[in-house]
């Protein structure tokens, strides 16, 4: 019997799921509902269009409703917003914003992938400022248009995480003066403090005005910004980038369980506690690959993998999702920062005993032109060598963290890192790669068996 599968939300989760299901099942009826006008775009590319590195906005469009219908026989209804999930009837109620109509649609299986929504910081008189967020294609177009039309010359970035740091570089590339206000003591505070220091030095070298351990308290009548440290700054507009939270309101109203991290609870096959409803992407709570504890990580790779897991389960050929490592990377002008797994603070908070080994080296042979500093740190168990997490800052950080992510996934221990045969030529590495060297250094801290 042909299944009717409805998908709430497009982009990395919903659109990928629909494509994966069609690849696995050429008979299923698939309908995707997307409340905005763009159903599949490269969300991570939005900052780079605003900075001028991506020249055409169309290059960020991954697929269109027309291409989904023509190439994959998947119906996409844009500007159609699902406003309720009616579990007892196995229907959803849909608001058609094109025709200004409301109707119900039946499903056999439902996939819930509405993503996340920006957190709005507590700023007094926020309505006085020109405030923006950057979560959707529409957000990008609006901000791009306003920068040009209103001739914005300065910005206050509220938040020093991934988006804040990426936008600092991209706004500078656009010729905009950048103030960055970060609540915590360091930018990208999932890094070890000494690694965050490297990024902060890079920001200062590129004339980014840093305000650490500070928040925007209020927007004054003259539109200046009063900070919690008492200082006042001038900015034509604000980009709010303090974080996001899962968009769970439909799930909550439908009585689906919400986990301790704030995301919809799912099993290893992406099923909610309703066997006919799956959830994927930024909206869910998953599990930590390393500890097995609840984890909520809004990353594109995670959403793509979860989409495949859900599609496989729906066609009765299941494979379980093994969990999230949280592998991530960020470009900050000429620096690169990459992470996988846990930092020292996270491990201490969980009362996990661990050892740390750190290496400062060159990303490739020192005699080859362009050799620059690469800093690498790895946390591990001294009892069995299990790798808990790693971070790298500098050129070549991506390669090293990818290797360590692969090692963790494959169950390798920290001492196994010395055995990895890593590609070497002077422009790329050294005979003993920094990953190998971490393995050798860790041997001194492993307990003798």
C-alpha cells in the first residue's frame, strides 16, 4: 500500500528527508509544507552572501518546488504553514497564505522538521533599534536590502558564537564598522580559553571592537547602546546572534514529549512517542555519541544524517542513529577554529575524570613557505584512552579535527592516533602529523595496563 508522508519544514532536514525517501521509495506520496517562500537553501552560506563572497543569491538555492516536482515527483507547497497536528485524526491543519485558506491534510507518516527560532535577548527598548536576526533566506534578503538602502555604516553584533564571528568577518568585508558584544569572558566559549584568545587577537587585528563579559542593556533615545559595563557605543543596526531554541510549539500542542535540552524527544530511529510521527533537525533532542546523554546540536550534518535515518525506518529497513559528536568549524578572518566532542569545562561539569594533551606545531613542514602555527588539544580518559574531545585553531585545523572525529566514531583510542598513516608532503603536513604527535604525547599520561 502506498504511504502518504507529510513533511513540516524544508531546508536541511525536511527537504533532505523528502529526497532520501524518494530515493528509497519511488511510490510514496510525499508532500512538503514550507511556510516561507524558499524551501531549500544553503543556510550556512547566508553570511557569505552578505559579505560578498557569494556573488549571486541564486547560488544558495539548493532546489526549487518546481525541480522537486519535476525531478523527484515530490510536491512542495510553499507559503503553506502547518498550524496544528491532529494526532487523533492523523491530519495536520494547514494555513495557505497564498489563497488565505485553511484546510486539513491526512497522513500515514508525518515528519516534523520546523527547525529553530532565534533567541531574543533581554534588551530594554529593543524596539528603538534596527534589529535583525539571520535564520532564513528572507532574513538575508531583508538585511542585504536595508544595508544598501539605509546606508548602514556600523553594526553591533550581539553574541560571539559561530554566527557572530562569521558575521564579524563578512560585515568587515562589506566595509561596515563592527562592534561585537559577548556575554561570557571569551568569544566562541565552547573553545578552551587559550584558543578563544587566539580568535580574539585575530578580531582585534582586523579592527573589530570587542566588548567581552558584557551585554547590551538598553537602546537609548538617541539610538546609542548602553552596555552592562557602563560603556556606550554607536551602531546603525544590531544583529542578534545570542543563540537559537528548538521550534517545538506544534509538537507541544500535539502532546509530544519534550526532552531536558528543550528539543522534541525521539528514539534512535527519529520516532517521537507517537509511532506515526518522526522529528529531525534543529528541533529535536538526540544523544551524545560519547556519553550517551541527551544532547541538542543544531548542525547541518546532523540534520542530513537524521533525515536518512528517518527515511530508512519509514521504508521498514531501519538503521539506528548513533549519536552526535558536535563536530564544527568556523573561519575568523585568517584563523580557523574547529571542535569535536567535549571541552574541559563540559567534562568537569559531568564529573568525568580526564587527561589533556596539547600540541603547538606548524600545519606543514617548517621549511616549506607559509608554515603557520597550529594549536591542537585533546581530552581523553587515562584509564582506557577513550577520546572525549578535541579542538584545533590555525591553518589545517579542519583536517586534524576531521581525523580525530573519524577516530572517535571508529572507536579508536588516543594512543591509536600515533598509528594513523596520514598523507604527507611538505606543503600539507610533516612526517609525523600533529595528530600522530598527540598520540605519542598522550602515552605518558595513560595508566600502565
